[in-house]
């Protein structure tokens, strides 16, 4: 058990809908990273939050947004969903905000199916 | 060309064999990570290294910064080692990891 909790484990929804994925980091970790894993693109970095502030954006679509709350949990919001958004979404947490590289602890992922 | 390349993409071996998975990268990095992903989907961090060599049980990871190359070795492989092994790099700053496409390893009894 990594100590990172993601909910829900599975999500099935329809095109055009909006969903929210939730992530609770390990106790004491201030950084939360969101990643998308799809069959064609593999694992891609989406966005990074540190202690409530956005620190870096990767290949995140404009239809997607995220935030990190004062209790350090994070939510990834996906809107106007398309079939191609079907993927595994992981969050990972680490103690610090990058720099020299920090071990990231991954949650079990949320499997999103858009029908 | 991907910034992180792994080889082989697929590897099937017999139990007990010595396994090597290779990773090359073309960008400046602050650290290189080896991750393991089991069929259930969960990802576990095996190693993070920025120089030299690290060992944990039957797993050994090495990195050559000058050649921009890393290897993951598994000694005395076992069917429970069957998984996807993913190489990823930290590029410094606040960006997340950049991943290779993974090596799908199957160890047959």
C-alpha cells in the first residue's frame, strides 16, 4: 500500500459528461502529480500541485482542470468528455516539489471509460 | 523520437534467468526512475538514481550519466517478477516524470 488513495476505482460515463477524480496524498507529502495512461500514448504527465499551488503543467487538455485543497487532497476535473479520454488516471505524491528528483508514490488509479 | 526509449518492448524468459532491461534518454535529467506495473494496474517505484548503482534484493539498477543510459537487472528471475517495467526521468524543476513505453516481462515457470 503506497499510502496514496484514489477514488473512485472505476468510472463509466457518457460522452459530453463531466467527472471528478479524487486523490489523497501520503501523510506529509505536499506534492500531487496527475498522470494519464492510455494505450496509444502511454503514461503522460498532466499537472503538478504543491501545497495548494499549481507548479507545472504537462499535456493537459483545456477541458481538464485540477486543484489542491488546504487538506492537500487533490481533484482532477474532466469535462466535455470524449471517447479518447478513456484511460487510467493516476495521481502520485511526493514530499517536495521536484528539483533534484523525489520518489513519487502512486495511487492505484482511476479507470475511466467514456461510452 | 521519444525522449525516453526502452528495450526490449517485450521479453519472455524462463524462471531463474538473468534479465536486463535497457533505458536510454536524450534529455538532461536530475534523476532516473524505474517503476513496476502489475496487471492490476498499480505502479510501484523500484529505484530512483542519479549516479552509479543501486541494489534491492534481486533487483539492480545502474546508470551511466555520460552515455545517458540505465539498465535494470533481475537476478534469479521468478514468475512473480512478471510485470511491465517502466523507465522514467525527472527533468528537474516542477515537471512530472517523462516515461518510456515500458517493457512487458513474462517469466515462465
